[in-house]
C-alpha cells in the first residue's frame, strides 16, 4: 500500500470497501479492492472534509492509510455500526499501537497470568468454543487484551462446528482475518 496513490478519495474508497465487505456474506476480503479510490463527492460535506483532513495527516506522516484502516476495523469489533464520520483522528496512532509487538508482550503476560490463576495448562484451551465463542475473544471484547494477541494465535485453531459460533464471534473472526490481510499488504 505504500506505493498506492494517496488521496482523500482513496481513504474514502478504502473505508467504504471495508464497510461494504463487513456487511456482505463474503468471508474473505479481496485485498485488491483497497486500491480503488471512490469520489468523496458521494459522501456528505462532513465526510469529504474528514477525508481531506485524514489525507493531510497521511501526507504529514502522522499516520498512514493502513493505520486508518486498522483503526476503522478495530472500532467495528466493538461497534458494528461504527462509520466513517465517527473516526477520531487523534486516536488513530493509539489504536495502531495496540497492534505492536510491545502490546503483544503485555497481552502475553496478562494471558499467562490468567492461565496460571485459572489452572489452564495449554493456550489451546483459551480457543475452545464455549457458548458460541472463546475466552480470548471475550478478553478482547472486555478490552482486557488487544486484538493483536488473538491475531498472532488464531490461525492455529480451526472450529469444527462453525454452526455453533455466535454472530458476534463470526464478525470478529471476519474482522481479524481482514486486519491480518491488511497488515501483510
């Protein structure tokens, strides 16, 4: 994405593409969709101004397009109705830091202590599906740990009975998969 042409249209287009994907029945995001600018004139005047401000911040090096997308997806975990006009630009770097290696180390310490306190011997026990989701998901939703911990481990665990997963957990997994693709982009 670093070679992608930066513009307010691109920021708007990327967020709209992600939002539409999360509302769709598709399970895998096509990363090629991220490079498609959409005219921000389709958005409200407030939306146009916000995208111009975000673009200005990208140009100034405060954060980048990936950071904006991660911020948007992170907020969708906790508020499925989160939309572009709810973006608070000063919080973008804060949320981006939740996906750092240092945050992973903090989360790992927390999870290790949790496992000791609850006599859990293997991390796989935290990923077992109970009542439609798992303990790690619950920790993320309660903001006890950041999604980065889940992101580092979730691919090691597949769920045999996906029909028993609750809708909130299914959307969470969809968001985590998308964040994973974007971070690799």
